[in-house]
C-alpha cells in the first residue's frame, strides 16, 4: 500500500498521518518514487529535493512521536515553483542567468507552507520570467502535458499542474498574474485557485527591485490540486499573515457573503459567448454542462455577461506590457531565451505605448471597471465562464508571430479580465475534450473564494473526474516520440 500513497489526496494523507496510520516518510517516499517514474518523461519538476524531503519527513514523524501540535498539511508532499524564494535553492525563474540566485530565506508562501507541515519534494518548472502560457526555458527544458505532448501543459505554472496531474504530490504551489494557475490547471485536468489580491502574502527577498504597482495588483500566489477540497486546505495554510507583504489583508476565509449568496439558490451568471470572441464548441459545451450541474445542486443560473469585459482584458495587456517595458524588458533582452523574446516582442507590439498621463488614466480605469464588476457581482455572486475560449494551445503557438499572439490574447481574455481586477478565480475540470482535459472557471467578488470553492465542489462531484493522469500508453508513446 505504501508505494501507492501518491494516489491519495492531501486531505486523506493529512488525516492518515495525523492518526499515525501512515508515516510522513512513507508519504514522501511514495511521491518521490512516482516522481522518479514519470518526471523523466514530463519534466514537470526542475529540481528534485529527495534528500531534503526525506529529512524533513523524518523530523515531521519525530514531532508526531513527541506529541507536538502539528499543522493542517503535516507530512503532505508538494512542489514549489522555481520563481519564489526557498532557502538554499536558486530562484531561477526559468532563466539561466539566475541559476546562482540562491535564496537565503523563504518567501512568505513557502514559510507558511512549511509552518503548516508540508514536505517540499521538488521545485516545479516555469517558462523564462514566468511570462508565457507555455512552459519551456533554456536552463530546465520543456514540460509536457501528461495527456497530449503536442499541447501545452499551460504556463506559467505548467510544471505545477503537470506534477499534480501525474501524481507527483497531491498539491503544488503556483502563482497567477494573467492565468498562470488557472490555465495550467485547465490544460492538465486539475483544479487551480487564483486567490484574491491580498489573500496570500507574497514577497521574494532575493529580488533586486520592488515590483511595479500593476504587477502587485495582478499577481497572486495560490494552490493547484486534484480536488477542490485540497485547494481549500492549501489556501488556509498559505494565507497566514506575513509582515513582509504590505498588501496582505486580514480577511477570514469564511468572509461574510453577499445577502443573495445563501447556500441554496445562489445566483450564478453564466457566460458562454461574447461578441468579438471565437469560442470552441467544446468550451461552450463544458460551460453549459457545468451550469446544468450547478442548477441541479440548487444554484439559480442565468445567462448574462459581465460588464465591460473586453476593456478589462485589454487593460491587462496595456498595463502589464507598459510596466514590463520599464522594469524587465532589458533583462528579457539580455538574459531571456529566444522563446520569451519572441513572445514578449509580439505582446509589446500589440499593446499601446502609454505615456505618464496614459498610465495614470489606465490605473483610474481599473478602479472604474472594478466598481462595475463589484456591482455586477453584488447581483450575481458567482460568474461561470470559460477558462479560455479555446482548447489548450498547440506547443509554442506563441512563437508564430503577432497575429497568432493576438488570437492567443483573445482566447485568454477570460483569464485576463479577473486578474486585472484582483478577483478570485477557480479553474475546475469537467472531463475530456478530444485528447485533452476540459474545464470551466468560477469567479467571485473580492475575498469570496469560499463561493468559488463550494460551487467548484458541486461541479466536481457531478463530473466524476479524478484529476489523475494515469499516463496512458498512447500518451507515453507521443511524449517519448
């Protein structure tokens, strides 16, 4: 049985470990064995921490033996993304030049996960500068989708999603500035939560300069898992206060919900199409099916579009690209690989060039848009819509020029609009669409993650999806080819 522990959820592992039915070392060893089996083919984990993990697991077992109090993730194996500081390891961010940027202290999210008892078994892969929806880079190589090697595993937390889907730990850490948790979760058939801005503390002590305001407001840390219940467990662990993040907000996870968001009859706005966007029929069918499942679970669903959607998505492009022009463009040109330079080049050319007044106007527009969305979410506490208007892209689709990038940005608009506004979003799988998984997105008001998680569980129960890629022989053949 111990060699199959990697199949268990984080909730089940934590329960069995707390009851002393299995040991922390057994859980870590099982997930490390699974890593050894599948990671050479997937390349989901860029740095394996076997010795460190087994030592931490032994310490965790000793704590239990002494009867010491333990955290909610005590003994649960997981991976951490290579773009956040973890003491003693390089924060490469997928860039060869940063291989010697070794962190001396943990970032807040890593510190919180350790305090909760998580056992870190590896560091998962990301594209260079964590700024593509495709996970490939010069120092660590390409991460493959465990279902279809011709399709992206998503990005930038592609390593995290592929690891969880393949059974390399029940949990993974990721971050999301423009879909970098939700899109990989979608592409790899797992669940991924983008928390509200301010929910999970964030800071990289190794960073040489402070992040710009737009980057702060859009980028969040969050979990990926094979079940929504595991996301809830991980979110609670990640959200502990840390004084290093001035944006962290002390809002309880069970924050008061809108008056019309009672458990029975919560109003859900369903968006299956919008003018100007081309939607894949499989995507539309998945959202429609999820709406029916929510209705069966007692939710009140209504087809209605969120306000000023395109403005919010386009504002993400304008603010993000103008801030990167001023902050990381030179580093991308100097230290980035060819793929990130091509992708950034296309996005730069597609984004407006803002002067100081234009930048100020853009920040003001964000407040205006968020006000309209908040009024909308006061009427409809939940929004059900696609993760992307298209199925997971072919590998390197963002390397095909400006027109291809424009199509990608349009497809990813359901990811960009909520990110621009700092709202929580949950990507939850619904089944298969051809050779790749399919899923939907749930969005709620600020600090209303509980609404997303509850509805996500309702969809998950009816979908009957395990979230575990068994690495079928056909998938392995295409990966090895």
